[in-house]
């Protein structure tokens, strides 16, 4: 396994991790908004 391949793999893993973090944050944000709206009513 070459260094270039390792770096490419790490970059892809990082992007996948970043995507999961964004999805998690978005889910929490939407759930929080729903809860806030319910309380406001």
C-alpha cells in the first residue's frame, strides 16, 4: 500500500465522517426546532 493510497483513503474516510456529522447535526437541529415549536404553541 502506497502513501498516496493511504492519503486518499484517509481523505475519503474524513469526508464520510464529516457527512455523518452534518447529518447528525441536521437531525438534532430539526428535532430541537420541532420541540421548540411545540413548546411555543
